[in-house]
């Protein structure tokens, strides 16, 4: 018998594989590591993809984008139809489709997202998307739901009646060596010079593609309060990402800290060097299912200040790796920023954060998922 016939065929489903986005990168790193396992023949079903190795086979899945309400349901239909044309031992989906054995949930239930985070009425697109999600989660074939944080798991339990035995939290991994730069001092100096930050300035970092949702306003407020408390110190905030820059520059101007805030725009590469140049990372999201930037900052030896609505709080011990605060509590954020002006405290917390991040390797994540695969496969063999 041919060796390939002994392998278990795994179908992995995601609209965009290996492209920009936390879910896309999660699927990439996890799938590539599982594909290295000689026991598995891994096939990715996607609308768009970026091939990384020769270990994965790709299959195009069409998607109807107009009218918009057909986007989710068309991808689900075509993905399941394409998979059905071949014989697969297991389906692992990273998005809403009709049938799968494993569903990694990179977000929260769609109804919750629209109602509580976006605070909008359900459009036709939203209703169809929520229906497809409900169908997948209700399907008894779907043995395991894998939310990326306990915050996401909590929302799943609120929205759906599912047995807790089906739900397992699996956090993302991190490319630790990428962010734990050996030449950190050199890059720190280079990046600070590039953005006009002094060698002795206290640099606070914000990274996000949605300024409002990620809590830039309360962070700027905290910056202003910190400046009042420490008028003799030079304080800077580096804002990386995309949002209404003019709106937040006006907020900074009104609070008297416009000269302390630097907007870089979107950076397509070199983000690890930005972390190396910074002193503390702050993310005060109104809601963030996980927040990969928190884990990246920790790997770069930065203490972190995050809101209670950031899923990455699962891996942050308050007072050890940084601080966990209410999302709009600028006064408490300011107090923590003042405390981190102490270089020894900052170094101690940064080292602890780095050691914690080192525990979240993608190989470890892949091992956890493979254990789930084997449980499913052994039950049907």
C-alpha cells in the first residue's frame, strides 16, 4: 500500500489563508506545523491564500460578494461542496461553514458582536451570517469548538446551549524568536531616531487597525494625566495602525499632548523593531477576542497594560507581566504608567512577560490540536 494512503486526510477551511489578520495568521502557523506531521495529508480550502511550504495542498473556493448577504453563506456552501467531492477523515474550519468536525472560533458569536460591540441592528448580512454560525455550532458532527480565549468561551456559553465538554480554549502561539530580538538596543536607537523619539524618552506603544475599538481615546487621556504628574519627564506615544487620525490628533491637541503623540500609519513590516524601541505596550480595547499584539509585545520584553475586555488577559498576571484595567479608566492607566517610569520595575515586569510569552510556541499549539484530531479520528476508526 502506498504510504500516502495511510495518511489521514485533513481539510482546513478559511477564506483567506496566510494573509493579513490574526485569524489568517493563526490558521497559517497552526496548519503549516500540522502539515509537517507524517500522519496527515493536509488540504486547505480557501478563496485566497499565500503558499508557504510544499506540505499543504490548496483548493480554490468561490465566494459571491454581491449582494453582500451572500458572502458567508456562499463560501460555506462552496467549501462544503468541494470537500464532499473528496474523502476526508476530518474537517477543521476557521470560519463559518455548514459542517465541520472542529471549529476554531477567532471571534465571538456574530449576534453578540453586532448587538454588544458594534451596537447596531442586525442587517440581512448579519442575520445570514449568524444563521450559518448557528447551524455549524448546532451540528452534532462538530465535536469541538476551540475559542481563542476564555472571554470568547464565555460569550459562546451565553449565546448557545453547548456542552462544556465540546469547548476547549486554545490560545494563539507566537513566533518568539521574531520578537525577542538579540540586537534590541541597536534597533531601539534606530527606530527612535527615525520617529524623533529621544534616547531617554519614555515611549508608550499602541498598535491597532481600529482606533476607536482599540481604545486610543482613553490612552491619550491617560497620557495627558501622566504628563501632568511628571512634567519634568519626556513622554511619547507611538500610534501604529489605521484610524481617523485627524480626530485623535484633535483629542490630543485638546488635552495638550499633541506634541507627545506620533502617528506612524500602517506598517507592513518591521513591527518587531517598533516593539524593541518601546517601553510599555497599552491596549484598552472595548472588546478584543484575544489581541495578538499583546503576546507580541510580551515576547519583546514589554510590560503590558490591557483592558478587562481583551482576551489576552488569560496570559497576563496583573502586577507581574503588566496590569489589567477597566477599558475607560484613564486615571488608573496613568498611575500604572507613572509606576513604570521606574526602570528596575519595568525591566522586571518585561522579563516576566517575555518568559510567559515563550511558553506559547506554535508547536505547542499544534500539539494540542493534534490531540483533539486523534480523539476524533480514534472514535470513528
